[in-house]
């Protein structure tokens, strides 16, 4: 007999609310009986540093592995399908054999505020399915893609995250457990956005993570129609600013590596022995750069140089790859924005290396309007660049626009940003119109 749903239409609001509270209480009790209110996702989450905690961690890890769970590294994530490579004794992922895993269902009830709580680069423990058989060396047989279930994850030693564009209350972790962050930008097509670089550098400093800057398509600097004298002056000044701060800056042309052979060689030396995370705007040539490092799978790049210089978006998902130069890399899709707002002045000051060591009269100085400010004095004396100071103020006040620099008092800078953006968009539209005419002919 069907339920009489009509009686619920006349139910009072108070009675309906009490009934829903009772239902939620019953659900919570049922989850508690199954043990699902206990968050056992992180293997070493509750531990503190010290000999005793390390011993407890070793004991727990030994218990889990003796029960058949294996250590792995997340290689790719496609919704609930997660590709995992088993780690060797040195903790490096063996990417020749991948496992197709899913997360244990009990973890979907855990409270989290991340877009995906499993991301590429995560170190995890997974349990093989019951029907997987193994050979004498402990390797799965009779299948090219064995299946398993992820039971636990290790705490990330580094991460690059932003606010989720689809849900501002959530966090979008883009990169995890990397040893070096490489911020890739192109000098033109699209034009370099120094503010976006600053945002990634702030995240790297916050994580205590080394960072490097790669400027691609430098051959376009030889084109006088694009690289005006004013642009070249500003470009060279910016490069010198980051070098003086202490960041490694590499100027290359990924499409024509012979033109910048020395820089490519220096880049390969900097990558050796590390897990590198690539980040940057769409179409700057991250995949082309990655192909220079001899990856196990060549990244898809349009061979048409005209397409390359228009900055087409090619990478659509994160992927961890083994490189022939003795390193690993995580290639990421390009981002349109990277929000790092919400930091107080003390925290943000520590994320700008050149700001450190300058004393202010007030401990919580915002370096904006306060008297006897050491940062403002350093800016006036030329020890801190005005460009980086404007970027700092824009991030602090949350009015940094998409370029990541400028504040309400910098009308000239804001107008320049908008004018360059408008000119770039108009040039792109004109080029698209010419392409359409050529196709029609």
C-alpha cells in the first residue's frame, strides 16, 4: 500500500522540524554503530613529533601493511576512478603498472571542505580486491589494470591550493607532496601576468616550498610589433626583481629549444631528483616544456606553431609522470584565477621574502598608512620594488583584480592593467576574424 503523502502537506512546521531532527539522530546512531563517525582517513594525522609518536606510527603502518594494504601514489583522478602507482622501497612511484582504485565508501561520510580529498600526488594505502592474484614476487597477474580500494592517506608534506571557483567555502588542492613548484608563464600569447606569478609564489612561501619561474616563448621578444621598447624595459625590470629576491628564473622557448639550449640544460639540472609541480595560466606551454624533460608519455601539443603562439588550452586534468632526466612531474591544466585573499598582514609579509628583516614601529603594521613603516621606507629607498609592493597591497586588500596587482589608490596602475587587457582582447578578436576569413576562402 502506498504511503499517504497528503498528510505531510498539512503538517505543522514545528512538528516537521522535530521529525527531521529525530531522523538525523537515528542516522547518526546507525553510523556510530558501524564505526563511521571515527575519521581514520589519515594514517599519521593524530601523531605529534617525537620518538614515541614515530614508534606508534611505525607500529600502525606495519599493522596495516601486514593486513595486505599497499603503499601507493595517486597518478590521475577521474571523478571516483583513481589511478594509483605502487611505491618502491625508496618511496618512488613505479608508474609502469597502475592500479584502478576507488575510495572506501565509509570515507564519503567524513567531514571535509575540499573539492576532492584525493588529489594527484597523494601518498595513500590501498587494499587489492579479493579477486586479484599475485605471482611469487608479489605482483598482480592475469590483468593489466588490477583493482583496489583506498583505505587511508598520509599527511601531505606540501600542497598548492586555492579557493574552489565553484564553491568559495571549499578548498581546491591543485598539487600535493611536490618538492619544487615551477610557475610557468609566456611573455606573449597570453601576455605574462606577473600578479598571477606572485600569487603562486605566496602559496609556495606559505608552504616553505622552493619555487622557480619559467618564462616561455621568449623568441617573441624579437618581434618589434609585440615587444615594444616600453614592454622590454618593464619585462627586463621584472626579471631582475625576481632574480634579486632569490628566485630562479629560466627564459626559454619550448617550441625552439635550440635557441635557449643553455637555459633548458640548466632547467633539467634543477629538476633532477625532484617531484616538480607545474602551474600557470592556460596556453603558456606547460606541456611543451614538460616534453623537453623526456616524459614517459609525450604530452599532447598542437604541432601547428600558429596554434602554439595563440596559447591554446590542451591539458584537461592533472597527471603525474616519470621523466627521463631522473625526476617526476605533475602537469596541471591552466588556471584562469588563483585566489589567495584572506591573509593578515603579518602572514602575508612573511610570504614576500624581500619584506623580511625590515622593522616597523607597529607589530601589526599593514605597511599602508602607518607611520615609521620599515617596508614603505624600503620602497622609497629602492630596496623593495614598487611592483612587488603594489602586488602585496592588492593581495592584502583583496582588490588585486585578475592580474594580482594594484589597489584603490593606484589609479594609474589599474588603468594600465585594464588598457592592456582590452588591447589584448581586441587583438585576439581581430586574429580570430582573420582566421575565419581564411577558412571560408
